[in-house]
C-alpha cells in the first residue's frame, strides 16, 4: 500500500521542472501512506510520483515501475494477490524488472485490453499506467474501492490523480472520487465500468444455497491469499464475529513458519492481535477472550475520551470526510494504528465488509423480504468506498499501516453473494443459526471460536469501543454548537447541510481543512439508521423518527438500545 500522484496531458511550453517540483510537493501531503521511499517519473507527456510503503519485495520493487524499454511507467497503490498465477498465464515473454506483485499489470497491459485484464486481478488497487509511445494513460480502481483514488483537472485542463483528496483540492475545482470498478482511458476520454457480477441482480441468486463448507473454504482461501507479505503483520481483533474469524483463520496459517511456496510467516512465529477501547469497553473484554482461545500475542490498548477528542481534527484531515459514523469509528482506529506502527508492524488483516455481505447491521432485522435484503446488500457494497473502506484505509495509512480485508476478496464475494438472501435473513423465534444476524456465517465456522464470541451480538466499532465514546461526542457537540448555528446550517453548508449538532461540529472541522464546494461534494449525504442506506429507512416506521448511525438506534434488537 502506498500513494500515487499523477499529472497527464502535459503541453508544449509547460515548465516541466516546475511541474515536477509541484508534483513532489503535493505528493508529500500523502507521504504518511508511503514513508519508505519516493519515486518520480517524468517525460514530455506525464509526471508520476509514488510514495512507497514496502510490504512485498522491500529491498526492490520501488515505483514507478518501468518496462525494460522504458515505454511503460506504472504507479500502483495496493496489492495484487494472484500475481504469481497471472505471471504463469502470460502468453508473451515479459522482462520483469522487480519482484513487485504489481509489476504484472505492465505485462498484462502489453498483451491484453484493460476491460479484460482488470477482471483477472484479485487485489486491492488504484493505479495510473502511462504508455509513452501511445501518449495514453490508463487509470483504474479495484472493484469495491478498498483503496482510495481521486481525480480532477487543473486550471490548464491537465488531468490529475491522487490517492487522497488533499493532494488535489487546491488545484482542481472539480475534484471527485474516482469510481470503484472503473477504468479511464485518456486516449479516448472514456470512463468504463469493468466490474459487473451476475449476483447483483436478485433474480440470479433466488433459490441458490451455498454449503457451510464452501463458504468456509472460500473465506479461508481469501485470508490465505491476503497473508502475502515480507514484513511483520498482525490482525485487528475487536472480539466481534468478523475480526475474530479473520484472526482464527490467520492463526491457523501462522502456526506454520514458512509454508510451501508461501512467505506467510517470515518474521514472527506467533500471530499478534490488536484491540482498542475506552476503559471497560465491550470490545476490549471480548477481544481478550478471543485472543486467549486463538493463542495470539494480544495487545489491548485503552484510550481516554479526551485523547480521542484531541485527535479529532487530525482524524478528519486524514480521512477527508464529515460523515458522522465514519468519524466516530475512525478516531479509535487512528489511535490504534499509531500504537501498531510503534511496534514495527506494517500490515494488518481486518474484518471490514462482512456486514455488507451477510446483512450484519442490526437494522437488517427489519428487512421485509429476501429481495429487499439482497438489494440493500448490493447498495451497501456499492457505498463501502465512502464509509468502512475509507475509514479502515485512511485511518490506518495515516501511520503507514496497511489494512487488508479478506471479506471483500473478489473470489470470496462471488461465493458469498451468490447465496439467496433468504438464507441470510434473521428468522424471529427460530432455534437455529438464523435466530441471529450473520447466522449462516456463524454456523459455517462452528468450533473455530468460543461460543460467547461466535454468537456475540453485532456491535458497530464506534459502539464497541465503549458506549461513552458516542455519548461523550454528542455531549461535547451540544456544548460547542448553538441552536442558532444549527438552525442556519443550510446557509453555511449548502452541500449536505448537517442535521445534528454533532454533524455540524465535524463539518466545521472539515471545512477548516477543505473549504471548497468540490471537497464537500466528495462526501455523500442522506439519512441513515444504524448505518443503513437511505432507502432502508422505509423498512420500519420508527426509523424515520430516529436517524442515528449507532447500532443502539435499533430499538428491540440491540440489547442496550437508545431511547426514541
């Protein structure tokens, strides 16, 4: 994981050295993502800057990655998990210059069209590839948007791309998120969607069952793929179902110091796990139970409310959003990343994505039928790049720690999402697995975790770190924002005006760092109940009365529900 910055469409008369200096200065704003090395490519048509976090091939693999004839220059933020298989499938010989997993993209480009080879990549990525001979750039982002990418045009009309908005916002009045699952060709000016799956349509999955064994094996394979690393790694372990399953599978592989053909445990003989919370938080207690059962070397860190509050401005500057639930959850994750970095760990596995695949959020209890349930899953997956993926990536990468998300592995998605949502829905009064959210997943991993972890009720991360965190944030915002200010919010903030004092407080901090209308428009709006999409609010009459992203907002489901 790293950061990329590029300028394309350079023109005759451009001062190349001045643009090079500017590109370096702007890329430096992202250097927290890649503190290990910087690389620059420049010719008369393009500039590429890469800030590297060395995870695979630390001694080599510096970017931009050049072809042996110097005609291709590639800057990638991400990891290609199936790069060895793809190299073996090449039809033409290619002279690889490094051991980088990402260099296979240059080789694939030489013999195939982006619309084809992008669908062969299993990984998390955002890249810019410059073909000097054709004066053509290809910009692409992974299917779910696990890795961030922004683009826009400067005053001279040149295309600029960057891993984070902060590198573009001062020069691009049209800065926007680059859409996941798409690629852009500067030669044609076309933005093309390459990622389309049959399971997006409920008609394609209706009546389809997936066995617990198939589900389990697909997830184990995803975790195994994502253990690809040459540096110390660990797992985030909140003690909830999702992170605990990731840790359980990773621990099984980590017991083998070096597997045949793998480098899954080249540094530490035991798996290290990490958790954070306020004193007495539900997550810290549950994580300790899970870690003891799995045999991980566990590190549970406490933070105070004041420490979290002090970090808020830096958190918002890094994550580049004013979304309430994202900020609530990003702050403890940001603090945890700093602790992890101090221990010398550079990569962690995380449990993000499971709730979007299996309907784990508590509001899914209110889904009226399987079709509605499935369509909400698809909406949630489509929006992940604005929320959980953004939070996990930017919070961790603020300190140069790379997060990986096995539940969003594209091969695992094709197994888990082809299942009829009728098998994922909660059945009230059922004595079987579907008595609880994500029952089908819990049943598939029966025996992997202690019962109190395997069947622990869903806690959103911002709740699980301690209920006092959210309650304290609301109280602090109440003291900072007056009724008059909130009443006039739509005049100060015409784009997505905040609806609560907490939202107003975060928006004011965001505006300090990113004051332009284009920056505000990169953040989606709309009401939410317990992290729902706006569409799902129609599922229950009580949702419209209480739109709050906390899982405790779902009365009658969460054990410590908020009052309406």
